[in-house]
C-alpha cells in the first residue's frame, strides 16, 4: 500500500466542510461556549406571531450580481422545487419574460382577491384568539405599568434600593497607584520613539562589547546626558520676566504695563459668552444676510450689535450700530442702542445726532437728559425738548421732578395749558397750590376732563383736609351724577378700591362718603345683604377697617332687624374697634333686636371685662325683662356673680333659676358651683335631684361619678357610670370614663371589654378606637395597638384624631409618609395639622413647624391643644414678642376644646382661671414631641 493511500485513509471525511447547525467546539470534553441574544432569538416563542415592530434589515443589492455564486448548500435544497433561488438568474431578462411575469402577477392578484375579506377576517380572529391565550410579556405587565401613573414622588423615592450583589473585591477595587516619573525617563522615551538615520559607533559592533569603555566623549553638536525639563521651565519663566521688564520700562515716570496684572488683563479680555462658537458663527452669518437683504430694517442692526457685544467684540458692535444709524436715521431704537454702547462723550455726540435726525422722539430726549451728569444740563435738555414737544406728558413729568416746589408749580401751570387732558398734571398742580387756588385748578380740570373720577375724589379729599366735612358728601354725589351725564359707567369695585386708597391716605370722611354713595349700585335687592357682607369682609382683609365699618353701618340702616348683621358688626368691632365703639353698637343692637340674647350677653361681658360689674348687672337685668326665664341670661348672671366672688348671690340666682326656669344646664351649674366651693354634700343632694328629673343628661352622671372617684369611692363611681350608660348609651365620654376607671384599678381586660361594648353600641366612633389603641400602648402591647389602629382606620378612614395618633406610632423614617397620607385624607383637620407641626418640631425644622402651628390655630381657633403646643414651641424656640403674641391671640380666641386643654381647664382647682392663665399651665403639662 502506498504512502498516499495511507494518508487518504487517515483523513477524516468532515474536514473542509462547514460545521453543523448548533455545533459548539469542545462540548464533548466539557467546554461550554457563551450564548448571546443573536443565538437564541427574540424573547418570544418560536410559534409566536410577529408584531412587525422590527423589520428585517434591508440587504443592499450588490452591483456584481453576475459574479454571485449559486447557493448549493443542503439547507437551501427542496425535494420538489430543488435549490432555492432562480434557475434562470444568469440568463438575460427579455420582453417575453416581462410579459409572462405580468400575466402571472395578474392571475395571482385575481386569485388573491376572491376570498380576501373572509381570509383576512379569519386571520385576524385567529391572531386575537392567540393573543388572548398567550399574551406577550409587554401585555402581561400592562396593568402594572398603568398603576405606575398613580405612584407619587415620595412613594417612588421610598422604594428600597436593590442590594449590591458584587463580591468584596468588586465592591472595593484597589485604587490605581500613580508614581511620579523623572524627567530623564520621559526624555529617554522621546529619544526611543524618534527615528535615527545613523548608527552609533557602539551599535556597529552588535552591542556585545563596548570598544571604547566609556572614554568616548560626545561632541558639542549632540547633547549628552538627560534633558532637564525643570531647567527648561525655569528658563522659560526667566525669559518671560525679562520681556515684561522690558515692556514695563518707565517713560518719564509712567509705567507702561503692570507685570503683575498682565495675565489678569488678558483673562478679562476673553469673551464672556458661554455658548458654542459654531452657534455664534451661524447667528453672525444669518444676521449678515438679513442686513444685506434689508439694510433699512433696524432690528437686524440692533441684534447684530448685541451679538458682537455678548461675544466680547465691543468695538465691532459699535461699528455695526453706527452703520445702522447711517442706514436707519429715523429709527429711535437704533440711536438709543448706539448711545448705550458708546462710552462717555461719544455717547453724548451720538445722542446729539439722534436729536437732529428725530427731534420729535420723546425717548431720545429722555436718554439725552439721562446721559448728562449735572442737574443744570439735565434741566437745559428737558427745556429744549419741551420746545420741540410741548404736548408730551412724559417730558413734563420728568422735567417737573427736577425742579423745586416753586419752579415746579410754575412749570405745572404751563404744563396743564399744553396738556389739558392729563389728569396727573392737574392733580400735581392742585397739590402744590393753596386751598383757594387748588379749588380753581380742580374746577378747570373738571371742565377739561369731565370723565375722570380722580379729580372729583381729590376735590373731596381737599375739602376734608380743610375741615369742610359737609361738602364731602355733596362732591361725591355730584361726581356720580356728572359722570353718568358724561356716559361714564360707574364701576362699583373701582370706587370701593378708591375708598380704600382714601382711607390709607387719611381721608376717612371721603372714604365713608364714597362707600355710602356706591355700595348699592348694581346690586339686586335680594342679593344686597350677602353682597354687602362679602364687601365688608374683603375690606377688613385689606386692612380698610373704616370702609368695612361704613358698609356695616349702611347695611344696618337697611336691615335694622337682622340679628346676623348686628352680630357680624359686633364681632368686627370686637376684633378691630375699641371697647367704646363695641358698646355703642351693642346698645343700638339690643334696641333693634331685644330678643337676641347673644347681643345682651356680649354687652354685659364687655362691661364685665372693663371692670364695670354694676353696668353688666344692669344690662343683664334689662335682658331679663326682654327675655324672661332665658336660660342663657340666667347662666350669664350666675357666672358674673361667681367670677366676682359673690357666691351667695350666685346661689340665690341659681335657686331662682331652678324654681322659675329649671333646665338640665341650670342643675349642672348648681352642682358645679357647690363642687367648686368644696360643698360636696350639697353637690350630691343636688345631683340626686337632678338625675331624677333629667336622667338622659350625661354630664350629670359624669359629675356624679367624678365626685365619687375624687373621694376614693370606686364602687360608687362605677355604679354611677353604669347607671348613666343605661340611660345614655350613646354618650362616648361616659364609656371612656368607665374604661379609664377600670384601667386605673388594674382591670385591663375589663377596660378592653367595655370599649368593645361601646364600639358595638356606637359605630364609627373614632374616640373609642383611639382610647382602645392608647390602652394597649400604655400596657406596652405595641403589636396589638398597631392591629387596632389598622381596624380603626378601616372603620373611620377620615378621622383626624386617629391619623394624628397613627403618625407618631410609626417608626421615625415612616412618619413623613404617614403624614402625607393623613393630609390627603384629612386636609383641613386641625388634629392632623397639629401632628404635622409636631413632626417638623421633632425634625428641628423650626420655620416649617411655626408655619404649620399657625395653620392649625387658624383653621380651628377653638382647639386649645393647638394653642398650648404652639405656646410651648415658642417658649423653647421663640422670642418674648412671639410668646406675647400667642398669649394675646389665644385670649381673644378663648378655646374650649381639646383633650389636654379640657383636662386642665375642667379641673376643679382651676375653675376660676382665665384663658391667658390656663395657657401656660396646659403648655407645661405637655411633653416635648419625640
């Protein structure tokens, strides 16, 4: 056998052939290749229908089609059709072939149209059915993507970060170390990278031996040793210093250049424009084409000059704008821009040229005066301007501002002759004239401008300033009739605004006269009361108290028997007026509305606060005559006597009240008076009598239980609460008192059962849920408290007291998120606002905390807890003025509600303390929020 046959026998049959599909080299010995997206295809099943989003790439047609070899691979072979592709691909394409292709194409098109609609409909149904059975991944997550639209910014920021799954070495890579390289190494590297055209003497011997042994000394032409870069840098600095010294040689004692500021000056000469230089070039080219196309277009020259100014080329900008002045000599904008760009005297010269070209331009004259630095020069410019433009109001006003009072009056006399329709000039002249002359000036102004209301208002203010109060009303009425005669629409809101301006300028009678004259204009009869009350509140908000007082006075003349208007006016006087004005108003009020008990009580309280107790008693006596057996007046009289230590009088009044007008509140006040005076037995006797007559009044049962609890009789207190709950099962506070009694006695389970029973009888009661949560918190059972709070939120989702408690039950990082949820549910709840204020306090954001405290006391001034926390906050972080302001506002608000406030104010030991005395006590009892 020959050697060639042995070689052919050993040769493998697959050598030289392409690898089969899916073949991975080395797979048999355990090697695995990596797989990419191009290997496994798109992220869908093989039988999934394409959505045609990614069209196949368009293959470029090659020019040398004749050279393409036919694909004879087995994968391109079909038993019926043979190899893929055209068998006649290389044959010429003749006219007969084109005709045959057209016929076949027409036949295919006709066959395709036969059942096209039905086939497309069936295909569409199959696709929809397939998509329903096997939706794409994108469709599977569409609902979740849709929910992302409702995710707030805070929720998104609170999504936990993905942990770092890298190993230790990947997380903490070693920092690259940089070692400083000597200059000799850099020089050697530079020499090695360079090309050499000759061989060194040592290199000719192959580098194996050194024939000269170091005795060869390099010549002068070739530098020997290493290049010292440091010395080169020092030499360069020295050379720069020599040049600067040469330039800065003094000539006749003057220094030409400051060497130290040389580089700074160079830096300041750089353009300040921070944009792209290409954009500047494009803009310059565009503006150039605009100028060349239309050289008479002023904005093109101005824009070109400003572009050059921005890029730092100030001289080019000046040249351009001056060329623009030549092209557009009648454009004041171009001249003003040129005056702005030109320095000093050149600017004056430019503006002088502008005045010669356009002497009728007001702006040019004003610019000419602004350029002047001396006052005389400014006046001279304005006088020349007024010679050219005597009818310009703007020039007259600017010129008058530069003159003293006497010269201004003379100039204004001439100004109103030249500009008789300018109201401002007439009014300015009237202000400078004496009273008699001012009246003449205003009369002339009315003749020249009969449609301006400001002249009439100024005339009224003039009469008021000179003491002619009786003329003010006549002038305002005459103004309205004159303006109507001249077809001027009387705008009610504008006149009210003018009245507010009059009040601010000190013309009180004028503002009141205007209000009385215009308040009824354009208001329907049935809307008068509502509209006038809104107007009065708006004026009060604008600090126009006299206007508001005038509106209330006019409304009371029209609606003298309306109690609501008297009440609004009384509260307005209480907040913004004096005690005398309030008492005078209340005297008129009770004369017109004698059955309004609240007006009598406000009058009596005002006298009492002023220390006039006999007057208060007389007012209450008159109130008794107008309202016999009125419970409110009885109780007010009793409070007046008890507050002034007249306890015997108070007892006699209570006895009379119980006999003539027995009510549950009268009985309660009788019991409370005896309780406060430590007459416990008398209080118990009265209580027994009261609960017999009024068993459904829960406060009586509460007082009975609290008196027994105060004396240590727990069984009797429990019995009183239980009896009260039988009569008043809907009283939340009775349930709470009984629960706290059991909790204080150590019966935690019984307290829970009582609260559970209370929630069954009183559904949707947030106070009961809150007490249940606090019971568990006081017992140290945080998990149970959290569960109860979740149930409470489901039962009372809009209860502010629950949200306020829930905020501080959360861990500190989650409190802000909880507060956002609380504000969404209870945006205007004072408890939630108070909780947010305390939250900012805990985070030491004092400014925000103060803002939210102000919101909470403003939205509900009757909540004492808000005032107490606010006062405690200012005691720790505020000033004396801020603390005094809170005390004053709290005393005016007189809060009566709030859990912590009532705990102190309802204490028998504090029964005689006033609001300003209770506020520090409540604040001291509050803990600092943490």
